C-alpha cells in the first residue's frame, strides 16, 4: 500500500529522537581513571602500559605478537616494512578504500597496483587480484570493509600458490570473523586503526599483529626504539640504535590506557549494535532490489560492529531514482542517510601526476614501471558509488528507534514512484519548505 512521503506532505516515519543512539566510543569512569593514572604518574611517554596492551591485544586477536602504534596509518606502514616491501616493489591493493591503506607504499619506494572490488561485499575481488599478479608483485593488501570479512580462503590460496604475503587492513572490522577466525589474524600480518570513530575506539592509535617473529622484529626496527629489547635477531640488534625508518611510531600511553579498558569491554559494547543491525537490515533488505554489506545470510562471515554499513541498490532501483535523491528523501523522514562512499584511487590525479619527492616524475612510478591506470580498469569500483547509501551507526539498544529508522528506509524505497524525475536539490528544498 502506497504511503505519502514526508516531502509530499505525509507523516514522518521517525517521530522521536534517541540522542545517545549513535554515541561512540562509550566512555566511563573506568576510562577516565585509567587515563588520569597515566597523567598522575607522568608516564605519558613511557611504555609500561603499552607493553601490557600489546600482550592483551595479541591474545584477544589470536596472534603471537602485537605492536601498538600512534595511529592506523603507521601500523600499516610498519606492517609493510615488516613484510620487506621496498623500492621497485608492486603491491596489489583495492582502489576503493581509505588512503591510509596504501599511500605509505610511496615512502618505501614501492607502488600500489589497484584492483577492483566485489559488488556485494565491497571488499577486494580475489579473481581480479590474481590476474594482476606479476613477478614484481611483493604483497597483496586486503581491506575488510564495513565489518564484512573478505574471502580469506581465496586470498590465502593465492598467497600460497604465488608465494606472496597478504596484509589485512581490518580498521573497519574488529571482531568480525571469517569461518570463526578473527580478521586481522588470518594472513601473514594484520593492521588496524583504533581512532575514536573506529569499532575499537581509543582516541588516536593503531595496532599491528602477526604470528611471524621476523615481521614483528622488522616492524620494531622501523619505528619502535623502545621495543628493541624484544628483538632476538642478532644482526638487527647490532644495527639498532636509530630507528631504521627514521620514525617514532610509539603509542601515547593515555591511548594505551584507554585501549586496555575499551578492549576489556569491547564485546559487551558492540553487542547492541550488532543486534540493531540484524533487526534493521532484516527489515530494509526485504525490499526488492535492496542489499547490504552486512553479513545477513553469509555462513562464513560474522560482522563485528556497527561501522560503515551500506545499502547496496541494484540497477533497477537507481535506474528509477538516483541514490542521492533516495538518501535525501530518507533524511526528510527523520533518519540519517548519505549517498556514496570512497573515491577510486586509480582515477585520482594524486596517483597519476603528483611528484611527491622531487624525482622528476610521479611518485607512483619513480621506482617502477608505469603502472598508472585509467577509466574502465576497475569497473565495479568505478560504478559502485551510485549504488550506495550509508546508514546510521546503531550503537545503543533501542528497538523502537531501530524500527522507526527501518520504517523510514522501507517507506522511501517502496515508494520510488513519488521521487521519479526529482533531483536531490528539489527534495531538499521541499523538505526545507515543509520544515522537515
């Protein structure tokens, strides 16, 4: 039965607010006390609390070693160096991701070769990765997008057959699992951001983890002088002193203190959000032509937390009404919604033109063959942005509010005929006129 949309004078689907619903991270007196203890001890630049965090994190993640870093970018940088990535190497990485997944390669004299993504998971496409492997390929980076675990069986098979290590970027996906194993612990090395917006949130920080001692020790030598006492390789110790990369990537101890508290409570804190997403997507994805990157019916994947989940609209839906118009109409109903997502790195002028280090040529090809890519090279990623609507984070338990949010989405998606021919600006103007 048709319902009049709010922009056409109908009643709004969302009739109340839930101010704390999307609040993250959850900060309690326990966090405050942990941080104050660091301040009172004047050990902000120490390592004792950081070392404890690393032990606890490694155990939680299911890895032998963990290395706490000052942000996720540096954690990924350490992982790259740990793998031995260097000048002239090519690393396959998804074009559709945050810049910190692979921009650090340029500091090492390496370059990314961008691969396409899968249209349903939004993670790297294993088949596309494999077709891009050459004798110059030194590693593959896999990003677990929006809590959805990439197909790690396929990637580890590629790794074994080609002798190429895999780096997991699981910044979106703490506690997500692939066939019962936590993402980040499956490949040769994992790295993740734990900044304040991430599923495991501390303020600013990152973690690297691995079961390979040499990767761990190389990462230490790269930018963690305080950790050299854990290094067993005698040659590394002989050459120690200055950090090999010239970096100081140590985590701030107030971050370490908060991270220990957040880690202890993470499963408790994330559970309501997971239940909310099950409830929300179970309703919204019943609409024909509407999917999502939440693992509703994938027996191999469990989603760890509410972070960066997307609706994925099929061609028939967006052929009728653009996703930007749909998102604007949903907002008029009182629910959060935004169209789009990441840009494609292989098309960005930075990668194809920018001479970062004064080499007289773009940094991407300063030490390698010309691997620059153009339109049509990653067709799924190039078109995916018009299919996506990012949904609100759903942190706190509130079934009634979740249902109202879902009702807003279902109402709009089930009445697209009322939006046909409209632009997002026209929808916005109607909403403003009606005081929505």
